[in-house]
C-alpha cells in the first residue's frame, strides 16, 4: 500500500505499507470539521482528483477516508446508512460528500470509508478528545446540548481497513465505526474522572439531532468485527487507553 499523507491517520496506516500493493490510501487533506477554509477544501478536491487519475492510469485502487460524523449523518432519520441519500448538515460534511461523488466520477477503482471519531495517542490538538482535555485543564468545557459521538480506536480502524482491503472490495462505501453513540457529557465525565480534573460546563444548542451510525454493512463484510468488543461500554476502554497516553 502506498500512503499519501503524513498526519495522524497516515502514521497509523504505516504497518499496512507492506500489504495490499494494488492500493493507494489517501490519508491527507482536511481533518478539521469546524476550522477549515474554502481554500483548504479546494486543495483537497484537487488532491483527490490528482491521486484518482494516477490510480486509474496505473490500474490501482484508491482508498478514500470520508466521515460518518454529525456533519454527514446529523439529519438522518434512523441510523446513518451508506445505501441511502444523505443531507449533510455542515460545510465539512457537504465537502466530504462532494469528494465521494468526485471520486466515483473519475473511473478509478476505489473504496470509500466513512469514519467515526478516531481515538488514539498523539492525535491532532483540534480533534475532539484533545480539545476536551485542553478545556478541562483550562476550567471550562463547552458542550453541545444533546450531542453524542461514535468513538473508535484508531488501531481497530487499521485492523478493519486491513480486512476490508483483503476482500478485494471495489466501488463500495462502508461506515467504519463502533455503532454506538456516546453522549458527550459521558465522555467529559470519564475524562474528568480519569485525569482528576474539574471544570465548569457551558452548554450550547446546535439544533442537530443525536444520530447512530449503522454498521450493518461493515459487519457483513468483516464478520470479525463481532469479536472486537464494540458495544455500549467499548468507549470506556478506549478512553482509558487515551487518558493513559495523556500522562506519558
């Protein structure tokens, strides 16, 4: 596998570099849902087009990482599914959906993975968990009222990617998530207790409904997911691993 990118996800993909030689993993571009400009979106779109063209010319498969988060599925009726039309509710979600359509139109073999919220050591400071830890340390945590997030360990994501690519999957879109939405207040409670921190909470109304990500297709394609511990308490384990890394 060739890996395009040098960030958090790209670094975690490196153990797969010697596998799946027919695949190019595009793990670069926009990863900041709320702080990205039109110019950043345009640069990622150009990169997707460039890498897709190269894959088409070389007969290789492009692995593209999209989002299964609120920006994509926040307005969905019922669990967010890959096989029904969606209406993104943020510029980031609309951008990722547009890139999916761009990729499908290039003619390149491809796999699109819509990811939940990744958790792992040394992830970017703007992502959810580092942001919450920073706010806890500063004494004020901003919470979107009623918000929930599907957390998934980045190591588990890499395991799923490896198994999905081994099936010779083509022209498919798959949610890669735990399938369980964790209230953000519960995440904050867990982090605060583990780190021994207390902070005042500021609540904000965003109007976005809590959503659950469907993992039906993922479980059908990778039956081993049933043995990976995904469930309502899965987040406790991965938050424990994350807070332990914060102390390092």
